[in-house]
């Protein structure tokens, strides 16, 4: 089976707008990842970033990343929603999977927690679309993320924007923009599992 080109699907979806802008609630994992995604979407969408990442630990790291995100959005004049940390809920759902390998079932649950929350918020606030910056990372499986997002969008009755932001040198661009805005770039995904793996390597 041919691999799905999610970047092409996104471009095809945008082509149906006929020059009009749609509203989108874009889940962001951090400032550096959001930078290139915002740049790619801003011509076509009225963007609001939601920072909902209950997986990020320790709490001081969560706050550091959140503050960097806010600083970038203030520079770019992009709207922002901050929400509860809710780390206990994250652990409740992922601790039974604490022996899973990085990139496996535990990560899929983590993606689902964040995308479901974003979809609910987007629906409640009347956005046209919801999406996530997670696909800009070369370490994240875009098939898994897009399949979860599509399923959640169907469940809640709101459009999920397919993406593979790493395509067209999106990840490289995020590095360039991070340097431009002097953004803190973390060296692990966010959860303590990923931090431990990074320390072992």
C-alpha cells in the first residue's frame, strides 16, 4: 500500500477555501515546533494556539516550555489558549503502559489525550478546524497522529486538518526560526519516559 501523503491532503483541503480564511485551533507541543507550522498556515487560517501538554515533566520544564511558547506567540501576534496541566490524568492513562517502547502504544495514548482535548475545545469555541504541530518532528509517526486526529474529529463532528509539517523541510525551518527568535529547544519529547531514554543514549 502506498504511504499517504498528508501534506498533499492538507494542501488539497486548503485549496477548497477559495482564498478565504478558516479558523483553526492548533495544538502546540512547544514554541520551536509551532514556529514553522504557524508560518505555513497563517496565510490560510486565523490561528489560535492551544498549549495543552499534561505529559511534560517535571513541572518546571512544563512552565519553561509554556513561557517560551507565549513569548513566541506575542512576537508573532498569534492568539493563545492556556489550559490545565492535568498531569495526574495523563499518568492515570499511561502508567499501565510504562514498559512500552518509545513511539509505541503509550505515545499513541498521549497523542489521543491532547488531540481529544483540542477537538473538544475547538468544537465548544466554534472553530472550523483543529490540528497539531506534533507532525513537524522527525521522531513522531505522522500516520499514527493523523489517524488519531481523524478518528477524534469524526467522533466530535469537527474537521481535523491532516498534516505532515516535517515535509518541505518543515523541521529544518523550525530550527531556523528557533534560532531567529532565540527559543529554548528541549532535548527530550516531554514525558519522563522519553527523558530517561534520552539520558541513556
